[in-house]
């Protein structure tokens, strides 16, 4: 199966997966842990133990639970172990598809949604007789 990964998150994940992971973790944790903290923990685990995939697989499971996504074609940890970059890109795209701007974090996304909910309706065309 051929998977298309847009250049922006694909390159970022390839060269600096800790940034991609940090952004995913901040949204999945609903802002309780900042992007930088999660990314730093991921980076340290990658550098010191090479078991960073265990940490990131737990966030894949949380993401699936939040949005009732199926665990297929195989277990979350196996996906992260076999292809960490692909798994992170898939999670990043899933959150973007759910209308999160991954670059601004949880709190700003929630502020944008609140502002959008308070906007008056936009008139559709003029009155016709």
C-alpha cells in the first residue's frame, strides 16, 4: 500500500520526530502536558534507550480511545516498533483531519473554537422578491 505523506509533517517527522510527537501528545493530553515537555521526554528516550516507540505507542492508544478508532491492521506497539515515522505521521494527519491546527497547541485550538462558536451567522445572499 502506498501512503502519501505531505512534505511538511513527513520531513519534520523524519528529521525531528520529537517535534511531531510533542504536538500530538499536547493535543491528546488536552493541554495538560506542553508540547515541549513531551517532545523532550521523547527525545531523551530516543537518545538514551531507543525505546521511545513504547512511549509513543501509548499515545496512539489514547488517541484511538478518544475518537473510537479501530486498532487495525495490527497492535499499536507493533505499528510504532516497525515504522515509528509512519505511525507519527498518521496520528498527526488524523488530528489535522479533526480540525486541529497542530502548530498552535491545545489551548489556542480551544480558544479558536470558542471564538468560532460565538460568531453571528453569516447572511447567505440578499433578499429576493
